[in-house]
């Protein structure tokens, strides 16, 4: 099969995307088992309200959506994949809306998910940037939906972007002590490694993939840099005046 065949990259990437489709839900399950998925087995306080349940349900649905889309491509069912993608747009919009109000509510009323010793208003930058980067990457994936290689790599980055919330809740003290170095470092290393592998395998740098990866990676230290600034604190304070 010629390297410029539009189906060739699908075959060559099967193992990589299958691995991400396994890694993504595994990290989220481990991270949120105690506080959400297996909460019944642990002595943790109840979830603060319906909004958190809606957010959790939507994010779980997104994980299932991502896995399903990978499976459909592996099964050579592109038409079903494209039709389901339309529903994915509606799901993404719902995730952004619910995630925004869930994050603001946590900053306003407090939440067990906020790390200790970090002011809730300062921490608000983390989930909001998760949503901002997700919106940018997913929006670009939709824009490049007819450029299959670009679309698929951008969707891969949306999965990596959602790893930090799960990684940050890993129930391992040795990893928790590493803080941002761990939960931001893992997706950073994964993105760089996949980019290098992708460039080596295809003997060509995918510029869209590079820009998307840099956009995500740059957002990690940027969140930390602005979280305690006066500008951010004023903005976060204003957001918490919204009725949530």
C-alpha cells in the first residue's frame, strides 16, 4: 500500500490508538474510583449535588465515545464513525457547559477535589484551562475532519488533555507528592513521545499535530503562572458571583 494512500495511516496507527483507548479510561478509573466510580466501597463524603453527577456522566460518556470511535475506525466503519461524530459535537458542547459550572461551583462553595493548601479561586484555573484546551483541540479536529491524519491526531490530544484530573487523584502518596510534575508531566511526555514516533514513522512532521501538542503542553505551566496573579483572582472572584 502506498504511503500516500489515505487508509495507510489508519492501519499503521492501530496499535497506538488502541493503547490510548485503553490508557485513557484506565487512568480516569484509577483516579476517580474512590470519589466517583467505586465510591460505594469507600468512606467518602457524598457528592455535593446534581451538577457533579451530570459532569461525571458526561465525561464518562465522552470516554465511551472516544473508545467507540477508535473501534469503528479499526473495524473499517468510517461512515458510522462520521455519523457518530455529529453527536460528539453536541456531547462536547455539553461537557464544556457542565464542566464550567461544576468548576465555578467548586470554587464558590468548596470541594473535596480541590487540593489542600491551594485556594479554590486559584485552583479554578486548572479545570477551566482543561475545558479551554479541549475546546481548542476538538474544534480544530472538527475543522480538519476531512484531513484524516490531522483529525485523528487532534482527537488523540483531546484524550491526553483530560489525563491530569485522573492522574492528580491517583491514590499513591509517592506520586501525589510530585504534584504538577506528575499529573502534567505524564501527558507532556506522552505527547512528545508520540509526536517523535509519528514523525519518525512517517518521515514527515505533522505540523497540525505539533501545534496542537505545543498548545496543550504550554497550557500546563501557564496555569500555574497565572493562578495566583491579581488579574486571575479578580476574574475568578467575578465568576463565583454567577448563580450556580
